[in-house]
C-alpha cells in the first residue's frame, strides 16, 4: 500500500514491515495520516507567527493561543495513543509490532509537539525576556557606575538596581556618596589623631631618654621601685628627687668603698708586720733549737729518752738547764742499774762456770787434779791468771772461792 508524505520515514518503514491485517493496517494508517496532517498544519501555523519587536503584543498573544492549542492536541493525542497502547498490550503476542509503532508514535508526537511548544513559548515570552535583559543591562550599568565612583564598599545590595527608578537610583547614589565622605572625614580625623599621638609619643620618648641619660651614671644606685617607673610620666620634682637619692647613694657607696680599701690596706700592713714578727720569732727559735740540739748531742746520752722536737726551743734557759740536769741524773741512775745488771749476770755466769769446772774437776784423776792445781797456783803466784772481768769489784772474792775449791779437791 502507498503512504502519504505526512508520515515520517521511520513510521513508513514500520508500516511496511508490519504483518497486521490489511483492514486494521488501513485503519491505523488513516489515523496516523490524520494526526500527522494536523501536526503539520500546526507547524506551518507556528512558523507563520513572526514577532516584530517587544511591542508586537498581538503576535505574542497569537503565539500563546497556538501554544495552548498545540498543548491540548499533544495531551489529547498522547492520551489517545496511551489508551491504544493499553489495548494493544492486552494482545501483545499478536500486536507487538503495533505496540512498538504506537510507542514510537507517542515519542515522535511528544518530541514534535514539545519542540513546537518551546518555540512558541520563546516567541510568547519575547517581552518578558526583553524586560529581564533590559533590567540586567541596567543593573550592570548602575553597578559599574557605583564602583567607578569608589562606592562599592558601601553598597550592600539591599536594592535591585535593575528595577528601581532613575530617581530612586540617584537618591541611593547620593546616600552612598555621603557615606563615603563621612568615612573619609573619619579617616582623616583618625590620621590627624594618630599624627598628634605620634608627636606626643616622640615628646614623651625624648623626655624618657633624656632622664634615663641623666640617671645612666647612677643607675645601679636607683632602687628597683623607681626603675620600673615611666620617667616620662612623672613630674620634674619627682624625677629630681630620684636623681638626688641616686647621687647620694653613689656618694655613700664611694665612701664605703674608700673605708673598705683603707681597712684592707691596714689589715694587709698589719698582716705583713705579723708575718715579719713570726719570721723573726721562727728564726730565733730555730737558732735556739740548733744550739740546744748541739748541747744535747754533745751530752751523748745512751739510756734516757730524749725529746728532740722544736718544742725544746720554746723552753726558757732555766727550764732547759733544769731539764738537762734531770736527764744527766736519769742517765747516771740508768747507767748504774745497767752496770749492776751486767755484774749480776757476770756473777751468774762465773758461778755457773765454776760449778762446771768443779764438776769437770771432780771427774778428773788425782794426778790430773794435782797437775792442774799446781798450774793454777803457779799462775796466781806469778799474777798471770787471766780473768775475764779483772776490773770487777768481785775478782778477789772469786779468786778466794776458787782457791778454797781447789783446797777442797786436794784435801
């Protein structure tokens, strides 16, 4: 079967591939031709509407009326097609191709009608767009003017610069200019106040430095409480009082130092004199010590214990002589005791020797005893008998005892 030019190629292709019965396909095709013919007429009618300018209200109203008409056509057609789809879907196995056809027709119908609606909506809203664009342009121009005049910091955006009247904008501009001038005036006052404050700081710094310079040589004599003061904030009398106290403290300190130096010099001189006396005394004691040590060494003590320390030089001559005499007495006593001890020891040894000789003699024969006796008597007579302790006071007694023993042996 032949198709008209009103149907899109895609729809014609679907119809050509369809296996639907001739009668039903003819009915569907008739409906499609009618629908697309109506859409084509609406498109031509939409294209015929031309908006001359933003004052062409008749054309804009015509576009609005046609848009609403097309919208009704779209809604009616879509509703009809949706209902037809529901019917077809009930017989999906037999009408699957028809379902796809109606689905695609629905999509195409919606695309076409929406595009037409959008185009007509744009034409319909020409005046609104003009107003919005004009406001945007005016808003940008006025905003640029505010910033050109250096008023941007004062504009808060509380007014819509694109919609207010020119007189209201001029009033707002005057208000911003006044705010700027007020801020500039306050800034100038602030700047002048800072200059005055800087001058005052410099004046106070000058006073402070001058006074500190006067106190510099006496600073260590300024008490801690006065050091913490702001010297630029006190009166001249108060400062002079601090300076006077510091000078007096320095003078007192110098006097203390002078007295201390004199005291130290006196102590040093006294110490040197004391050392000199000590050196002389030590030399005198050393001389006495050497003399007395020589005297003691010449005494040649053998038995007494001697104190040879430097203490002997500290004794007076009388005390030293007395002590030396006592040492001589002790030496004689100790010597006598030692000689007595030695004599007793010698006597003991002689006794033991005589007893041994007597014992040995007792063991001899009479002929040997007599010969020995003759020899001893001869020696005694010739005074040549050798006794070991010839100078002892007991020698004669020992000889007599020995002779008696010899007589006893003979007899």
